[in-house]
């Protein structure tokens, strides 16, 4: 039997925030994968190494976690007043599935840098020294992101002394603005700041659970940690080693997705793993982060733990941080109340790896809440660039 040689596709492996993924220029992809569809999904699955029943991604570029099984496709923007179009694909680990339903806020920090490296931003807009302002069209959710990329001697500056909990080494700071970060539809899809989410009685004894369901950055369901028997200071092993707990969170996520109008029935949640996210919130409490760093209650306003792709995240998803900032800025959401209530335009929250500060500006207009923008600082750098190889039959 004849075996075809592998395809060699130009690609860049980048870290952005607390995530990393494989970045592609759209025009470098095989012709069949330059359009959305089965061929593109099959290619990206093979690049990452999914589906992998061993959950290791040994035969691919993925890292077998939701933070590292990510892909990005960029192209010159088709939108006025934008530089680059950014499409994000979250690759499932154990299933043959690529979820295109949302954005990755962490990798958003790397998009601007990649766009400059790849010549996708007009040179007239890129200073030799200073800050390049890259206007990004986030194609998954059809929103604008502004990345402020530091430049030194005509090159993207990647090294620096900015430290980000969840990332081992310091790097250059990149400020990222998420403009009008609500995905399609209202900020609060149900019209309520807090809902009583109906659930099966084996999930919560009362059959209902208080939840703030917000559509900012990424659709996110916030519930009180105490209502589920948690402190809000848990680390990954406390939840990820508990199959019953993971099943409970997935059930809550599925029922919340229906309530938010994202899916028609709970069975559809299995084909929409990336969104919505689910998170538990609690008032500020001291804890020891996964790195051994001591976090005191004075260091933070609130504790939050979020799940991504069915597992507790090791830090915090960037898009979920946008949701946290937005919810904190709106009085009487569960996030706002746990942070002490009242008006605020920034919040510093504790997560398993440490702390993160995010700012958000919200206003109440025409009987509804609007989030004008959310801002946070991340960092990004190229880890490797060259060509990724995949078997030729990956597109079959």
C-alpha cells in the first residue's frame, strides 16, 4: 500500500496570556481548509492530535488541556477600520470536534503580535518604537478587540518584566481592550441580573440555584461557591479529580445554556463545549496558589474558579475575565455582591494560579445594561515558528 508524504504547512506556535496555540495565516492553509467546513476541522484536529483517547496529545501540537488545544486563523481584515480578522477554534481533546462558538481572550493578546510579524498590518500603522495599535475583528463573536503591542527597533518586543500569574516567566506587557464585548444578543439573555436556575433535584436539594448568566467576552454562568459546598479557594485537583463534581458542573452548564438561549435542549451541550463557561464565586479569602504563592484576602476583591472544556482552569480564561469584569461593574450581580457590592470599574480576583485585575465600564441605557469595554493586561511571545506537518489524508 502506497503512503503519501506529509503536508508541510507554515505555522507559528505562540503563547498568549495563560494559553498557547497554533497560529496560521489563512492563505498558508491548504486550499480545502481555507473555507469553514469539514476539511478545515479535520486538519486542525490532526494538527492538535485529537481525538486522543489517551488524553495526552502525544501525536500532535496540543497539550491535552483546554488552555493548550487551541488554533487561530488570521487574515487581512475585510472590515473597515480593522487590520486583521481573527478566527479561533477550540479543539476538543477526546472528541473529533472543533468548537467555533466563542473567542479566546488569552490568545487575543498574541493576535496583534502575530499580525505584525506576518505583515498583515500596514507598515504605516506600525511605529519603529512605541506602541502599535492593532485593530482586530474577532470573527467568532463579531466584535472588535484593540491590542496595544510594544515595538522596539521595528520589531515586536516580546521580552520584558511584566509578570502574569499562571505564566512562569516575565515578558512584555500587552494591553488588550475588548470593545462592546457582549456577544450577539443582550448582556443578560434572560433579562435578569440573577436567575433561579431550575435543575434536577440530585444536583441541588432545592432544585434551583441562584445564577448570574452574562454574555460579555464569552457567555458565562456564575454561581455562588457556597451553594455548591465550595469555598471558592479550590485548586485544580480539588475539582478535576472528582468525577461527580465535574458531572454536576456540566449539568449546570447545560441547563444554563438552554436558559441563555444558546442551545435548544441540554443534549446539545455536548456539541458546544467551549461555551458557555461556568464559574463559582466567593468573597475574598486567603489561600495558597498552585505555585505556592500566598494570596491574602487583602490582595483580592473576590475569589473565582472557572471551568473550561469540562475541567477547572489552571488560571482564568481571558474571555471569562472579561465576563468577570463586566459582572463586577454591574450592581447586584452575584459577582458584584461577592466583591462587596456597589459601583466599581475594576476588580482584582483570585484564581488557582494567583490574581488578575480587569477593568470594565458599564452603563444603563434604554432599560438595559451595556458594557462599553473591558481592559486587561496580558503578554505573548512566539515559542516556535516554521512548518507543522500532518499526514496528507488529514483533509480526506
